[in-house]
C-alpha cells in the first residue's frame, strides 16, 4: 500500500549529537516536505524539494540540512542537536499537480 | 509570500451543534485550499479541499465555502460528534508555488457530549 514512512518514531539523544531522520514514500510523488510541529500547534515548514537534486529552505529557520538523491527518499540531518530542537518532525509529499499533502507518522525528537 | 490567518484558535461546541472555522489568505494567485484534521497523536489528514473554480463543496457533514473576492474560505461541520474533536488546519497553495502550501495556525475543536 502506498504510504509515507518515517524512522525512528521516537528518539532521545544528548546535546551535540549528529542525527538523521529518515523519510521514504511509495506514493510516486515528486514533491516532499519537512515540517516541525510542537503537539497540537502550528506546522512550520523547514525544508522542501520539488524533485531529485532540488532542495529549498522553508519559512522556519533551521539548523538542519536535507538531501534528495532519490525520488522516494528525503532524509533530514541535524549536525549538532540542541534542546531547542526538541519537537515533532513530520515528513510529507504531494503529487505532480501539487495540492493534497500526505503526511508521515512523524518522529518525536527529545534532546537532553 | 502567502499569509494564511485562521480563526478561532479554539472552539468548543455541544454535540449536535454546528462548528465553523474561517481562514483568510493574501495571495490572489492561490487556487487550492485544503483542510486537514489532526487527531491527538496522529498525523494530519485531508478531510476536504476546494479549488478556486468552485464556490462550495460538500461531503456528508462537512462543507467548505470559498469567496475569492474577499480571499476567505471556511469549514463548516454540521451535527458535530465527539470524534470530530481534533485540531483543524486550513492551507492555501498556488500552481506558481508548485505545491508548497501555507498553513493556518490551527483550530482546536472540542465537541462536548
């Protein structure tokens, strides 16, 4: 079944660690997005991609980086995690026409 | 860029009553307006959407209306049920943004049994 997958679902790490949050989709979508969201709060776009080798920064300043080497894969990397990075990270994708975004289940990150 | 404002931020209704959430947008080029529902601990999911070539769309108990002139659109939920309790997000996007949506800040709807 076509879906969006995120791993890990939960992660607790210490300050200064490097981490990569994985996102993969089997929807066949060109566009992918990363959002940061505190529980029940607004969605903040931090990165997006229109396709392979295309990445753009979103509206929220972030100390993370992304890559898009394959259509189905859009990992997000934090080079040096800080307590201020504690949040939920949601990955999403949308089709060629744009429009509806399909969200992954999220990664809940805690930095101690 | 696009700016989307959503009101109210919280809404509490009795079961069976109607609920209305309103959004305004700033970019006249926006032509796609989805609504997402996010239940506690779950991912946002599309519940209804409307494109700029129509003024209203209904799906059972939910409906969306769009006023392009005034640049606002609304979500209407009739005969609310406790399972409608969730956070609702509106969004706006245009072909020029190639799918990048600007989201409202969300409305927490509580339906009291």
